[in-house]
């Protein structure tokens, strides 16, 4: 039995681990799908859309015989692993005719290590860029940085071939490919990898780097779990010795954010082993930075919950009953602020114009306020309820015609569990305007009843009954003696009424019902012992027949008819 249980637990852990890794990878590739170029000063991860103009400039048509088209075709071929076909875009020297595929692949490595080719900046005209200051039909594709700091241009040249004029990487640049490639110091094991693993993959990676990145994420997660648990346990031991129980609870709740931060740190340290191209390297590091931000804001949200729980248990909260409602509300507001700040920070990191967004919100503030009028009213209603405290969670209250227990006081509504076990939600803005009767706030419960005696009861019997009822109340241990009132109230239509009222020293409804039942039975016995009885609703009718009634019955006018009714 224990073995089966262990297998089930292991399976659950593995499935949980797989889910976490899948979520992490999904986040990574979703965010990384918007790479940014290296070399710019803090460029955005996602370029925000350009402001709309009255007439957007038309995209220039790319000539198939232009430098841009040639470079695009070369890059597409080399990323697909078709290095032999890509070599057709190189003006190969005679001595290197047999090394075309090798040079095409090496040139691609050189380009990617230097930030890649800015294809959009190349000319889309068949004649190339005639204003670049270069002599003849020559354009600059990229600038290659040498280890000495010297910069050399990678050029593309228009060459007459058997198939007509074509743009090819210039022969002088192709002769330098071996030197440039040696400057990179590419690891020998990469050259020994199977050709499919050296092909280009999405996000500016090679396929072997994709596999390596998955391995780095897995190792980072495992190491993060181990280091996170060690960190939290050491922190708990140190804090316990200093008797800081609140901090111990806080650290315990921080374990998952700490695990995530450790995982990001390990991935960051292992990233150089993948030897990523600059563009891909910057993209992946941006994803790791965003993940670290998420972990920090996650920790802030957890801290808000821990502070709220501990604040409600503090001496200050015991001295200030209103804090029972204010603290949870403040905690919710703080988490909303944290999430809002995190969202704005992430949008800014992704390159969205946060300042413009905030300005737009300011301009459209009136429309936003009108659209969210009810929400804002409910929010202020929640604040009003928390400060004024007409009710608290767990209180038995009467709101309008509804009686129930307060289950929760939220930012939008307050939920009441009715006596029929249904849940009634009152919008806070409406609740703040309603009459709220807090049944839980009373320190005693009022007992009152009316004893209706028959009109045949004599005055002596009433006097005796008044004394007996008073004695029953004053002799009961649960009745507040000073509150006892027993009086003859008056002459009703069919009874002589005695009004009885007193306060019962309990706030428990069930106990009150038992005491009321006991008192009513005692009153019945007192009425019987006094020799009288309870009145029943009766009606007595007296009919007097006057002279001429017979004529009236015969259809002739009567002289007089009188009738009286006595109740």
C-alpha cells in the first residue's frame, strides 16, 4: 500500500514539474517571439507601432535584382541549411571555388556574431544605393568588428554573370571570411555537430542551441528548487533564533518567488555556454529579466497577504476593532496597486510607450470615470463600510427585509448568507445607503409578549396575575431584573391586555428561544392558577326589532329600525 502511495506521489510531482517547465517555456518563447537588435541603447523588446499618419508612406517595392533581395535570399538559404545554393551569392575567388558551401556558412556566422545584417536598410533598387559614398555598384551590408578594434566593411557588388547582372558578396570581402571566422573562436565541437543541428531555428537560434536552452531551463529549475529550499530553511533557522516569528512566516511564503529568482540566476550564468548570437542572446536575457521582475512582484503580493494576516493578530488590531475590515481591504488595494505597477513595468520593458498610454488615460479620464462610475462608487462604499464599520465579517445582520451572516466584504459587494442558506450580494454603494441593523452588536435580547385575558376576568384576578408574572420574570436567572415591565395595557375589542417586557442576558438566538419558551409556559400556568382564561376573538351582535318590522318584511315602509353590534 505504501509503495503504491509513493509511486502516486512521484507521478504527481513529475506531472507538476512538467507543467511548470511547460509554462516557463511558453512564457519564454511567447515573449522572445519579439526579438530586438543588439547594439542600440536599451532598445525595446517589441517596437511600438508608429503613430498613424493621414497618409502612411507606401512600402517601396523590392526589385528582385536589388541588393536587399540578394541578401534576403542568401540568408533564407543558409538558415535552411542549403549552403551550396547560398554560395551562389558569393563572388568566390578561383582558389576557393570548391569551398563555396563552407564559406557561405562561415559568412553567416560572421554576420550573426556582428549583430546580423540590417536587411531593411539595404537598397531595394536594382542599381543599389548610389548615395552611400562607395565607388561603383557597391553597397555596404554590415560592419565587421575585429578583435583589435578595427572595423571592416562587408560589401555586396553588382557583377555581370552568365545569367545577367547579379548582386554578390564582393570577392575582397569573401577573401576575408576565413580571417573573420577565425576571430570568432567558434568552438570545435560545433563544427563537428550534424549539419541539421547547425541550421537556423526561430528566434535567431540554431537548433542545437534550442536543445541546449531547454536543458539550461531544466537545470536552472532543478537548481532553483534546491537553492530556494536551502535559502528559506537557513533564513527560518536564523530568524527563529532571534524570535522574529513574523519574518519566519514571511520567508516561508517567499519560497516560490525565491525558487524562481534562483532559477533565473542559474539560467543567466549558464547562458554563455550556448554561445548565442548577439540578437538571440539579448532576446533570451530580456526574457530572463522579465521573469525576474515577475518573481519580485510576486513576492510583493505575497508580502501584502502576510502583513495583512499578522496585522489582524496584532495588539493594535485588538485595540482597534475597525481594523478587522480595514486591513483586508487595504491588502486587496495594495495587491491591485502591485499588479498595476507590474503591468506598467512589463509594458515599459516590452517597449510600449507607457507615458503615451498614461497621457491617453488622462485625456480619456472623463469617459473612463463615467464608464466606471458604479465600480468607483462600490469601491468608496467598501472604504466607507470598512471605516464606519456598521457590520463585520461573521456578524448576524438585518439589511432591509433580509437577515443573515456576513460572509465577505469585497471591493465591489458584500455577501450575506441568509437564514435559508442562500447567498445575497449587496453592491457596496447601495449597502452604504441602506439601514443596517447589526444583531451581533447587541449585548442582550429583548423579550416581550401580550397576555390577552377574557372579559370575565375580575380585577382581583388581574392584580394577582400581574404580581405572579413579575415574580416569574424577576426570579429567572437569565432576566435583567431592572428591565422587567408588567402592566395592564388597556381594554381591547375582545380582551383585557397585559403587556410584558424584559431583557434576556444572552446574545445567542438558540438560548433566547429556549428561555422565551420557558417563560411563556410559566405564564400559562399562572393564568390557570389565577382562575381565569385567555380571551378568544369573539363578536356579540344584539338585534332589536322595532314596531312596523312586519311591514318592512312585507315590503311596506317601517317606522323605525335599530340595530347595535357589540364586540
